[in-house]
C-alpha cells in the first residue's frame, strides 16, 4: 500500500499530461475528436497497472498448514546444456527448503559438450543429488534421455508420478529457502489449480544487459501477472518456478508433449500450455512470496534468441486462447486487448502526421507523450522496491529505478519491432531454442 501511495505523484503527472494531450487532439476548429478518444482508450487498456497493487500473498491458518504439510510434492528439473555450477546451486536450494519435498526428479535431455560434441554427463552433480537426497530421506532420480525437448523431459517422469503437487523448476535457478512452503499456500483453496512463483534475475549486476532485463521483468512479473492473479486468471506461469495440481498435468500426458503448430512440434511455451490446462479447470494465481532467482542472458546473441523464442511462442498461445478459451474468460480477451494496444500505438503517429491540424502541433504532442511515457515507466518500476534481496543495496535499487525510462525506450524501439517480426515468423519453432552449449554461467568471467 505504501508503494501505491508513493506512485501518486506519478499518477498526477500522467493525469496532467493526458489532460493536455486530449485538449490538443480534440482541436477547437473541428468536431472530429476521434483521435482524443483513441488516446483515452489506449490508456484504459493499461487496466492492469492499478489492479496489480491489490495483489496480496496467500496466507493459511494452522489447520490449513497441516493439510498442506500432508501433500506429496515432486520437484521436476529438466536439464539441457546447463552450467554445472548453476545446476549444483539449483539442487542445493531444493535440499535447503524449509518445507521438505518428497521427490526430486532430474531429467538430462541429452546434454552435449559444445566444444567436443561429447555427452555432458554431470557426474559430480548426479552424485551430489543422490548423496544429499539419501541424507535427507528424499527420493531422487536422475535420468538421461535422447534430446527431444523440455516437455518430453518433464513428462518422462511426471506422467506416472503419484504426487499431489508438481513443482517445475529450471536448472539455472535458485530457490529462496521458503519458496516451496510459500508456493503451496494458495492450494489451501481447492479452486486453485496452479501457482506462479516470483521470478527475479540472479545475475542482475553482471552487466548493463542483465540490469536492463531486471527492470523489464517488473511490468510482467509484478505488474500484469499480479493483476491477473487478483482475478484468479494468471495466463502464463514461468516454467522457472511453477506449482500445479498433479492431476491436471497427468491428465494431459501424451498430449502436452505432442502439441504442434502448422505441423511442426511445439516444444516452446511449455509453461503457458500447462497454465492453460490449469485455467480451464479452476483458478490460476501468483504467489509473490515464493521467490526464485534465475540466470538471465548476459550476451546480446543469447538474449535476442530467447526473446524471439518467447515472442513466437506467445503468438501461438494467443491463437490457442482465442480458439479454446471461453468468451467470458480473461484469457480470451487478453490477446484482444494486447493486439488492440499494439495497433493503436502504430496508428496514432500515422494519424497525427496525416492530419494538418495536428501535424502543426507535433512538438507539443511529442512532449506530452514523452512525459506520460517517463511517468508511466516510473510508476511501473516502483514495484522494484517490493523485492528485498540481501545482495542488492538500496542505492542500486534507486539507480535501477531512475534508469527505468531507458527500459521503456528499449521496449519501444527494440523489443516491439522484434515482436512484430516474431508474430510474422511464429511457425519457426524448435525444441529448446536458446542454446546448443552452456550459455550463462554462475561466474560470468569465463
């Protein structure tokens, strides 16, 4: 609530600039105020911005906690060309959980050494898994399979697993010690079928790209996803850390891993597919207290490949939502809203330049638009302060916040054109899509 109140100055600036923008676009000598209406609709499409502040982490009573303690929990970790040190840190974080899980199932999807082409076998990591699992009384398995993609790696062990809750965890991620305990709490509500964890970049201080990525994470993880959670309709969990009622996943074994698009096997966007299954059966929510730290790309080539893969997968999933989700559901209307916002953003500059009355005022219009853009980015980035971490100082958080308009400019000038390209080439999909070798290491000096 304090963060929301802290945003009031930015809200006031946005309101002031919008008022002046509407006065300019509803020009005095014409009765045509359609462009003013377009501006107003564009801002209304950002409905999630005020709603996200209503999100609260789920809590439980003592009796509900006892019921949750009785749930059988399986953590599934798919591995493909992962940095051994990152994988070791991932496994260590699972064993350090305050809520002990019953099973850990690792599946290596045919990792290979990018230099020699020889199998990457992770002997030390496998021994670490079995040693600590035996010490803690946790059932653990490590399987190596031919490379078929992340979904096949997941269902290799989950299709027959009899757990009550499945936890999907990426192998380059590290759990907060209470992540599992917190992620289980929303399941006290029997209507909840899946829970998204809060994903935070682990290597935030590596370089400018990782800092930029951290700021860009905020509008989705603590903005749009939080707003969707308030409505019980999170549309995309991050596979980095997500929790599912196990029966939802088992029910779709054999179909989930065989999804195709235009005849091509669809292995990307596994997280959104599982979330869609869950949403069709109940509520899907976000638990901001279930925190997971993940490695993000620290090199441009890896970053753009990842973004392109995500954008193509999201485009396909939008088509699936429009086709399969009920007309009354948020999942049906979210792509409608997103594409409407995208179209309006492209049409408004054309309308301004094509209208003589407005073309003469383009300087004032650009000025107010810039003010609105900066204020909106600051308003969104206030959510940075909702995440407290021991490896990040307050001055660093303030610096990230101050530079947030740079992230907005990056989103507008770089990611939006990339998104349009991804939409036009969405059928170009593959298995893992981002790496043929280890891409990101715990220690970037390599």
